[in-house]
C-alpha cells in the first residue's frame, strides 16, 4: 500500500477542472489535483461569499466564481461537490453552458438519487460519470481539505450502462492520480453498501449523542466528563456536516430504513440475551466482531493505533 | 490539564499492593504505581499460567501468585481487576486471608452488582472502597498496559455510607497519584451514567458490526473495504475484551435496558423523520450533536485531532 502520493503527471489529464462547492471534499480535490498536476486550470465555484473569500486566501484555485453556469464554460471536467440534495439544481443551472464532450461527475454519498436528479438535465454529448470517494473527516469547509484525503481510500464509480468509456477511463485516472483505488458498482448496490458502512453508523452515532443529551437523570456535563468509556468515539462522526448528512438520509431513504430495521432486529435479540442472562450469545458476538476490526486494519482502511493513537502523555 | 504524570511520591502510600487479574487495567496500575512509588511491594495474581509468565517477563510485579488467598496475606490494598462477574468469587476466596484494616477495591465498570457480590464476604475491619477508572483501550492482556492510562481520566469511587474515611482518602490519593481525577457517586447513579456513556455505546457498536457481517446482499469483504465511511470508528470499541463486556451487560442489566429503550425511542423518531422527509428535524439534531463533541474536547476527554489523528501520509 503506497504511503504517499506518487509523482505528479507530466501532462495534465484535464484542461479546465471546475469544482462546484468548496467544502472538505472540494478543497481536498483542488489541493490533490494541483499537487498531482491533474488539471491545467482549477476553477472553484461557491455560492457563499465567505467561502469564496477563503478559497482566494488559501490559493485553492486559479479562478473563483459565484455563478456555476459562468464557470463551466469551456470545462472538460465539472465535479459537483455540493450536498446531494443540491445536485439536481446545479445540473439544471449549468446544463446550457456545458460544452459538448464535457464530463460531469459528483462526489455524493448517495448515487441512485443523484443520478435520477442530474441525468435528465444534461444535454446530449455531455458524459455523466457519478463518483463517490469513501473518505472524509468530521471537519467541513474550505479550510478542512488536505491533498492526501483520498490516498488509499476507495472511490466508487457508478456510470450508467452505455456511458462513453473514454470519459469513464478519464475519471478513473483522475481518482487514481489522487491516490485512490477505483471500484465500479451499480448505483443500487452502492447505496446498499454505503447504507450499512456509512449512513446507518452516522445515524446511530447522531442518535446516541442526542439521547445522551436529553436524559433527566444524567446531566450533559456528566456525559461529557465520563465520555472516555466509549461514548466519545461516537461523537467524532456525530460532528459531521449537518446539511450534507440531512441530504444523505433523505436521498437514500429506502436502503437506510432497510439496514436500520436489520440493525434493530439484531439489537432486540441482544437486549433479549441481556434480559435472559444468555452470556454465551453475548460472548459469541463480541468475539466475532474482533475479527472484523482485524480485517479493516489489514486492508489498510484504518491504522492499527491503539485507542486510535490518541496521545498518551 | 497536566500533560504528564507528576513526580513520584517520596514515601509509598501502601506497603503491599495486590492486583488480582493482570489485564489491561491490572498491568497499567502495576506500571503507574511503580513509576509513582505508590506501593512498596507490588504483587500480581492471575489464574492463567501464560499471563503469569508474561507478567514475569515484563517485570510488572515483585511477586507473582496463582492463588489470591496466598497473595493477599499482609496486604494493605487489594484491587480486584477481574471481569465484574468474577469479583464475588475472588472476594470469597481471599476473605479468610485478609488482614484487619486492609482495604479492598476493584475497577469494575458496574458498581451495584459488584458491591452486592463482594461486601457480604468481607470480614469486619476490612474496608471496601469500590472504584471505577473510566479509561481503557481496545487491547487486553498484560502487554496492553501503560502507565499513563489513567492520566486526566476520571476514577469514580462509590463507597457505601459509613465506610472508613481514612480508607476512602487513601484510595483517592492512590488514583490521584496515577494522574486520575476522582469523583464520588452513589452506585446506582454510577451505573446509570455508565450505561449511557459506555455500556450502550459498546452494545450498539458490537451490534452494528454484527449486523454488517450478517448481510446477504453486502459481503463482509465490502463492509471492510468501504469502512472508511464511518463504520470503522465503531469497530475499535467492538474489538474490546468479550468476557469483560459480557459481564458488564449481565451485571448492569436494568440500567442498560432502560437506556437502550430511550435510544430506541429516539431512533424510531429519527427513522420516522427520514421516512416523512422531515429534513428540519434531522438538521436540528445533527447541529446539536456537534456541540457535545466540542464539550468533550474542551474537557480534555478527547484530543482535537481531526479524524482521531489517523496518519495522513
């Protein structure tokens, strides 16, 4: 597994890369694409004036726009880095300005709903290659980005049947250029896999943090004070961007509710084992789950640092 | 907040410290007590031959015993560091050998059940000061310990009404000597606070890791591969010691089931918000939970490292 980004390309993959929405992902792509020489010109678009000012201060892009339609003129790659609920509206806004042969992509954690809302707007001759880099941190905004966010992480592409293969290959090369591994999946399978590996975990993390804050017999101060017993691990992902996550749940409703009902069935069985003193059932589950942790570490998707490498002294 | 352990004591607090059970906690106490000169002589007891051999190799103790009754003769502090379900049997075994004036303590994550199972065995003149250091990692066994495990963490004491105040003060000083902060609570309140800050979080972490492993339409390989989307954070605590945790759930049944039913109610409301497109309710909760994370960091119970400080390059 490579520990750092490879050498930059000698010639860029794209002439004009437009990133619509400069949060954690948009800014990380800007930094990685620059370092790896993946695009001749990097263009940032954000509707928020404060974000645009910060993008300028950080030197993240060669051009900064408020209007996405203006920005995409002449672009050969446009990546939508906005919350998934906003993708359809952005696609509609940019559609008339897209050049024939341009590639449109995105980074949304949900693929079915994004494809359904973006595709109808795109003109003939524009190639849509949906993507989802499975990477992130709890921080948001243009200051949160860093160029190695995608290194050794997976980026899942879900192009529709018949999508121009040259466009697909160029998007694949773009992600590989930022150090990511690329996998192809159908959109429905993606949405199911992510429901269990990402969406439901976020939902239950948000939920338990909320439950803990609402108790009458335990104060919020106590919850915070004694959080080192396990609770604090949940708060990291429950500190993720609220708008992004609201949109994820509303746009992957079916898969999330299905996986949540599996989770609930299993939790009911565990509660029953506790109530009826079935220590053997508990011990058996708790032993199996250790193996999964080892798998994640050996696949390079987490570091084998005890206690996540939190400082000891 | 101190970033390292203070200077060692000039004169030890205890003459003969006996640690029964040398796992993560027992070995960490041995190392911290040694470094801080809290006991003249450190005695390790473990029923497992392999553990005793490892304790000898690591030089964790001055004496190593298989038989707890033999070990506690002449001890002024005995700390039970075994799973909470084993505390009663150990107390029964050591009771005849305890010297008058000896202090017995423990480190269990459950206090009500431990007090109920230990107290009846202890002879008159022996002081029982139950303790729970809220600290740990996902690793277990004598190799897992380190001397700063308790630094800046809370240790909760739950002595019964009327317990000898000199004994209580000495146990308090012992934990403070290892860098911990000490808090007093009633046992029932402790068990409720820990149910929400530690036991239920572990239960739902174990549960989702199990649910994910059991799906037919998503493979275990996929779950591992794409775990960077959130799932991997749960696997750390779901890799904790199975026997310890089985005992915790069986011995804090009432509080765990009560907190779990609160969690379930809230989760049902969240599922309903998703089903009925109530984006506002989702956004509101997701914004509140960020504040709790900030509280935990400002109280020094977690490090403000993005993504838990996982290596970036």
